[in-house]
């Protein structure tokens, strides 16, 4: 029993609580009363509801001409079928593969295609040496006649030195040794490979120089290389390498994680149960060799316990502040994205969080896969400095569209504002490209979609394993920017596939962007662009190959900017030449190239609808 003193104290607390509660109620009431406007302005026109907005979007989409893509893979001789080596064990790498590179392997001016197809495997990082025709890297030469309207054709080359037993993931294309031939770097589970291009006319030949070049340094934990790219990080005139590493993986670790889905049993799952990993940065020493400069260059990002935090799948190069050096953006799966700002000498500082690139519009990390960037609007529309970075995300996570307004490193995720969020929420996007599909001068977005789990529909009826591709057309200066074309308007791009890699190239040299799309365990799609408009174009190829160069084209009062960088999408490389769409304009008023050295060159252009080669002038002595 409580004493009389305790009872008095309890009564005092109860009275105090009652008073406080009454004051809270009175205060809340006053707050909400004051929130009620004294007067209300009424718009006599009805407010647009969801149906009205949807109808407006449909109407605007109907004004966009169709861009029918036609799958000519079989007809062209591109008879490639991806192999993921799945044998029922549900090992995570099996569902993440599918890189493709578009590049000129033999120097004949036509874009060839190399696939990282993977070899059948037992779950080990290394398979037995491949037999003839089963290499994990396969090359198809473009044999299309150089005649207007000629049918696209490819021929597979089996004996060219691209011999690999990797469980291959991604491909980078670049001339690392300065001999004007494009070399290949291939990433994989457990190891990577560097192939030096020693091709002569009509005779493709590659040599594995991985060990002699120091291109695959050994770390003290298992690595899983994904996207990769060549770029001149330190402005010394040669190409360095960046390799995105996903997670620390082995069959034993995968089996211990043992991800399962109710109703399905063992499944592929997210990377949350695996340790992250650092990027791999290989500095080119200029003598045909590389050194591992990951730590000294600032690419090792650790948590409070000293462990790597990145889980990288996509990587691109950007120059948002227009200072002439290349920065690096990394799409990380389920953890914060990375943004490494270059000081111009090859030392990088990670600034994703302060720049707005780390998380989506809701402040959350996403299942980020493919990534690309480009200047969203031309100069007469926005000053020409609206740099967009687009990232494809996991199912039920819409695309991210980070935009920097002006030449700054400050970004905001404007996917909702630009009408990209809603139509991308229901799909799982791997391959993603910003390209001028209809040659009107504005960058559009093409996507390759597909789930990671083959039986996902059994537990999530809204999801499917194979998913149709998407095409979002850039409507110009007015927001929202993007309009999704219906399936009926994009031809075979809309065919449901388990999409992964997506790369662009003009395979028939008709000026528009064709697409090559890989899928897990299925045939490749070679999607010829059969646009119905008559927009003009200019194709610009730089020699020597100049990754990091900026090209600016002025035509009809509009200025477009392009960064020469083939590292785009997911595990993939697009062609090096840059194609400008110029719409109805019939001439180019100005073409300027800013080479990676900082040298600026004005290039005369005599006509449109043609390809030109721009040679870097000698520096003044």
C-alpha cells in the first residue's frame, strides 16, 4: 500500500498530465484552424485528374512517329545464343551475365560485335580450357557491303585468339597501347583477361597479354568483375582501366547465404548476404603494362569497420563540371551509388552523397543495374548543360534520372518530373542507353528488361521472367521530357526477353542507331532501326581514338554536346563514333572537337547525311 505522500505525488502527476493533454488538444486545434484559408480561389476549369493526365500523355505519345525495330539476328548471320551455365544450383552469377561490345575489330570502318557468352561451368570460377568454338568470348565480323541499303550481314570468326575459359561478364573496348587498333578487356567471375589487337586487313587476330601486361592483379579475396571501361584518368595520353566488382563471391559463400523464396525454394536473390568489394583501377604505365593503383587513386571506399561497401554493376565516365577530365559514376546494387571526382591528375574523391547521386528521390539505395549519361537538352532549350545520368533499377523500383542543371556536380533525381518513373516501376531494367533514336537532336532512352528469377510469376503475379523492352522518346524542352512509345510502335524491341546487355551501333551505316540486345540463356537480338522519318544526321569518328573528347555541333540554331565514351549500359560497350541527329536542318553550321589533351579544333563540314573522320592536329611545337 502506498503512503499518503506517494498518493499526493501520483495525484499531482495525473493533474499535470491532464493539463498538458488539454493544452496539446487546444494547440492542435488552433494550428489546424489557422491552416484553413480565410478565402479560397476557385479555378472554374476542372482540375485534371489521373485519367485526364493519362489521356494527355497518350495523346502526346500518339504524335510521336513510330520507331519500328526489326530483329534481323538470324537473317544477318548473327546466330549467337547466350549460355549461362545454369545447372539447377541457382548460383548468383548465372542470372547476371550478358555483356556485348560493338567496336571495329579489323579496322575496316564497320562495327563488329563481341559477346561475353560464358562457358558451361560447374560453379567454379574457372572452367576447363575451352574446345574450339566454345570460348567464352565470341567475335562476329560485320561483312555488310558498303552500299546504301545493303542488307546487314555478320560472319563468326572462330580462330582469332579470343580464347577464354572465364565465366565472362563484361567487355571494354579501347586502344590501350596506341597502335590504332582497338583492344579488348573481358571481366569474369574470379579473373579478367586483356586481349591485344594485332589484326591486319581482313584478318582479325588477338593475343592474350593478361599476365605480361599485369592486367589482372591478384587480391586476397574472391573477385567478381562486371562492367569495365577504358579512359585516360591521369591525362597522360594513354588509356587506363576501371573494373566494377560486384561482391566477394564463391560457390561456397553462395551456398552458405542460401537465399530462398517462399513457394520456390532456393533462388538467386539480392546481394545483401554478400560482402561488397572495391573497384579495380589499373593505371597504364605507357609501356604496355598496368599497375594496380586502386588504393592510391582513391577508389577504395570502406565502411566504419574498414570493409569495402561497393556492389558495382554499372560504370560510366562523365564531366559534369566541364573541367576537361573524366569523373566516374558507379551504379551499385542495394547500396549507395558512387561518384568519383577527378582532380585532373588521376586522383579521385568519392562525392556521391554530397552531389545527390548516392540515393534515389526517396533517399534510398536501389537495385541499380545499367547506367548511361548524356546532355538531355540542346543549348537553345536549356543552355546545353543539363547532364542526365539514367540508372535502371530492380523490379518495383523506377528508373533513376539524375540531372545536373548547369555545369555543376549537383544532381537531383527527376525521374518523376520527367515522366520516367511510373512506366519503369513494373519492370526490372538491366541494359539502358541514352541515344538519339529518331535523329531529332534529343537523346531518347532504350531499355532491356528481364527478371532474375525464372519462376517469379508464381509468387509475384505482376512480374514475369521475360519482359518487353521499352523506348522513351525525348519530347524536347517542356517537362515532362520522356514519352513511352507503345509496344506497337517499337517493333521487335517490344518482344519479351530476359534482357541483359544492350549496345548501340550503326551496322548498315545509314545514320541511325541500331541495337544489339543479349538475354540470359537465349538468342541475341539484332534490332535494325527502321525509323519512318527523314531526319538528317552526321557521323563523326575521331582518330586517334579519343575516349574523353567532347564534340559540339551547331545546326539550325541548336547546339548539341556529346562525350566520346563507349562505356555505357550494363556490362557492355557501344560504338566509338558519335552520331548527331539534326532533324530537318540541311547543314552543319559549326563542329568543334575538344580533344582529351585540351586542344580545341574547328572542323569544316560539307553537307549532311554522311560520315566524317576527324584527325587530331599536331600540337604546336
